[in-house]
């Protein structure tokens, strides 16, 4: 889908509707909230509607211009996708990438941040393909925060989180492939939290069942034409939800979604 930004007016109207359904928003489905020069205006709208906000960012361009927005009291947590360093086409050294993030964390600490800051390392795999990169990141964090995070222990114990400092954590997960209709078929049966714990709204207003449907393959409706309430009451939504409850994947995208398999019960 082409890049687009939802207007502040539309966002305000949407927050008003969303507070009937949720207490929390996550400002991202692929899009990075730090590209917005007026991020604080969006945060203030969510704050006005008593909605808490989760920010996820590659932090490729984080600088002092973002600081005011990033200490907005409506923020519940900030996730820095550290493993995105390898996926992006910038030419920064690892230090050039990490130093501005660490500078911001220092600023947040000086301002007694109450939200969580997570450094996401979502690249663990059995082949340890990102081990060299991860070790460099751990060395830098150990030096900065006087921690003793050990790369071998992380691969051996596969922790979900490791505490770095007050309200600051490493958050670990495995690599995953984005669901796509061109992917190989995975399964017709299974469960997912899409349309249960969350759903997504793309910048063009398309409503999707989860935060991975970046191209609106499962387009449930559009907020520019219908209310959220009506979209969530639709037959297609009910079919997907009933399917998940009965362990049936109704939609083709879900049948080709490898990410979902992490919710399968292990024997
Ligand atoms: S199965 Fe995959 S595509 Fe379907 S709702 Fe869940 S995460 Fe989204």
C-alpha cells in the first residue's frame, strides 16, 4: 500500500469511536510514527480521549526533535525494533544507529519516565544467524548500563525479556515471515488473537483483523464509509472470530500465515 498519513481530524474522530472498544492504541502497522513531525499532536488527541499509546519504531531517524513527543504522558511503552538495523537500507554503523537511541533513553531517565522501554531483538533462530549482531548490541548495552547480558545464555535459555534498568528491557522473539497470499499454504486449522486482542486500521481507513495485514488482504471495511462498531459486527468478522474459536482458519491469508503457528498448542 502507498505511504499515507491520516489527518488529525480523522484521527480525532477515530479515537472518539475507538474508546468504546479499547483503552490502548498501537501507532503502527509497518508505518513508523517517528516519521511524523507532528507526532505530539496525535498523542495529545489520544490523551484527550484517555487512550494509552504504544509506540514501535525503528528509531532510524530519532533525534532531539522527537523528545517532547516521546515523553508525552499518554505513552504506555516504546518499542525500539533493534533488529530492524539489518533490514533497513541506511548506511549507518551500529554505533551511529544505537547512540541516538541510548541518548534518548538517558533523556527519558532524566525525566523519570513511567512507561516501559523495550529494545526488541526479534531475530532469534536455531541457526543463530544474528548472533554476531546481537553480541555487539549486548556489549554496547552492558557497557552503558553495567549489565552482564550473556549471548550464549540468551540462545540457551531463550528468555522473553531481560531487565536492563528500571522499566527498560530487552524483548526477544523469533524471526517470522509476514503473512502473504503468495506464501505457501500452512494450515486450515488453528487459532489467532486477531479480532480478539486487537485489530488494525490502515492509514487509508481500511480495517484489518491484525497488525500483520499490511496490505488489507482481509479488508473488513473502511472507517471513511462505516462506523467501527458496524464493521466489527459484520458477518465476515463474526465468521473469522467463530472460526478461531473452533480452531478453523476461515481466511486464505490466515491459512498462509506462519506467524500464527506460535499460538498452536505444543505437545
Ligand atoms: S492468522 Fe495471521 S493473518 Fe490471520 S489474523 Fe492472525 S496474524 Fe493475522
